[in-house]
């Protein structure tokens, strides 16, 4: 591939990360407007409705190939569409959008850890050094710059939930690569959405009803159309044009973009521990990705 790539190639992953950064803000805005379980269910149900007319023929034609893959697709759907999303919306009730963006930036480092356990990939020294830097940044962020605060107040529920949500998505990415689902990206995504909706259905009915309002509907539409469909489409195209290693680097922009948008639209304050913790987390990711990876590629995942 030529070193001088067209500028439009880089726009695909960049716009995808912008969409997901805005969706972090939307997730925070949804807190108090609509129940976390409700917006998560409506988001994926609407995405399923929108995709079905385009995927149905392919689904029927490939059902014989899809059926034996259903257990694995169900696990992937649970991790990405249920655990990751529900915990993310729940976390937004007790933590800031800035914190959420910084914690999301730890995903590549958590992915390295999951790959070491599941794929038996031995991490390099640079990867381990990057992991230590990122964890130090996370510690400073959660402690709000005061280590003694963890002993007296503990970890905020929102930060802990967001960390579990990001870990679930890191595990999702590793399993997606480990199992190497032999379906087209959109058919694989469609089936994961189907299982995600099925898993969320009983949870949705167990919680109190959350009436739809014009405000909550706009949030659901953005999450369903842009974050669930357009974002993955742009990301997959970016990976195809740039390769997984180049494309993944754009994820490092997410904490910066999220913090900037949160300051402007949510009037969140930027504290010194955000800057220090976020810088260390970002530095850790960059260090971990600093050496060329010997493996063939990374999974094409969605947010």
C-alpha cells in the first residue's frame, strides 16, 4: 500500500470515532430521561428493524451456515449488545462523560490482556509497560487525584460499571477474532443484534415502564442509526482501506473528543486528574501499540 494514502481513507475511522464520542455524551444525557434498560432495548430493536429489510434475503439464504454458529453469536450478542450497553447506560447515572471516555480508551490494553489469556498470545515488554501506564492513569482518574480517597470513599459505582462494560467489549473483540465467524460483517452483526434483543426483552419487561418522549426518542434514534449502524459501517470500511493497526490508532482520539464535547455541551469541568489520568491512559495505549504486531490482524468490532 502506498505511503501517500488519499485523505478520504482516514475520514472513515475518524468520523466513526466522532460518532461514538458523541454517543458517549448522548448516553450521559439519557441518564434521568429514560431507564438504561429501556434505551438499550429500544436502540437495538430499532437497529434490528432498520437492518431486516436489507439482510433478510441473505439471512434466509445462509441459514444453514448460520444455525451451527448461533451459540457463539449469542455469546457475542450478550457481551456487546447487552452487558456492554446496559452497564454503559447505567454507569452514566453516577459518573461523568469525561470519565467514561477515558475509561473507554483503555479498551486496547484490556484487549491485550484478554488475548493473552484466551489466545495464549504472549504480550511484549512494550505491551506490559503500556498496560502499567494505562492502569496508573485509571487509578489517578478513579481516585480523583487523591489515592486516600479510594480508602475512604471507594470506587464510584459508575466508574466500576464502565470498566466492566469496557472489559466486556474487549472480551467480545478477542472472541470475535478467536472464533473467526465465517459470515459477512453485516450478517454477523445482524445475528448478534437479534440475540441482543432477545436477551434484553425479559429485562425490559422486568423493569418499570419508561414512557417515550420527544427527548428520549431523539437519543434512541441517534444511538440506533448512527452509533449502531453508520459507525460500524464507517469503521469496517476504514479497516479495509487502512488496515487494522492504522485504524485502531483513531480510537485514541475518543477520550479527547469526548472530554471536549462534554465541556462544551454538558458544562462538565475539566480537572487536573482528568488531564493527568487521561494522558497516562492514552500514553499507555500508544506505548502498547508502539511495536509492530506479529499477528495477522484485529477483529472488526462495533460500539
